[in-house]
């Protein structure tokens, strides 16, 4: 039985923020004293990184979290590729208009953590409020050691 199921939506504000920050990095880079081949290679790397980040923001990446299930005993995340993974919460940053959650796998080989960034455009106000309440009410056993 799932106590609370959260389904984030693609966030337009996070999409715009990623675009603006990558463009600012490219502009700052072009005012530096790097030679042209350094500028070209770092600009290309920033473009690749921006593409990856924008796919994650639009929930099209295989590692994008599309469902978070909270219940009394377990936390499960579902990725956009359909995999369901039992996780524990590693870090939480939670204020009224922003929630950032870092999840780690509950296995010995934890690997790369999963991140969920929830801005006001990612869900309706009631779902964001319920998510904040669930995050702040998590028992200590839900946190990774």
C-alpha cells in the first residue's frame, strides 16, 4: 500500500534556468584568454552537458525520476525507463517553493545518486505541500547511513 505517490512534471522554470546558466557559462568563457581551440572544445562540452541536463529536466532521460512512492516501510522511485528502485534519502533541502532530494540505492554498490528537483511548475500546490510534509516526516531509518 502506497501512503503517498508523487509524480513530478517537466518544469519550464528549471528548463529556462538550465538554459540561462549554460549560456552565461559560454559567454563568460568567450571573454577569457583561452585560445580558439580551447574555447571551441569547452563550448562543445558545455553544449553536450546542456543537452543532457535538458533531457533530464524534460523527464526524457532514462535516469529521470517520474514517480516517488512513500509508504510506512519503504521508498521507491520509478525511472522513465520503467525501472523501480528501492532507495533511501541521502539529503533533503526543503523550503516552500523548492524541494531538492538526493536518493541513494539501498544496495551495497550504491553507484550514482538520483536527484529530484521540485519547483512550483513541477507539480500542483497541493502535491508540493504533501511532498514537503512527507519529506519532513520521514523516519530516521529512511535516511542512508
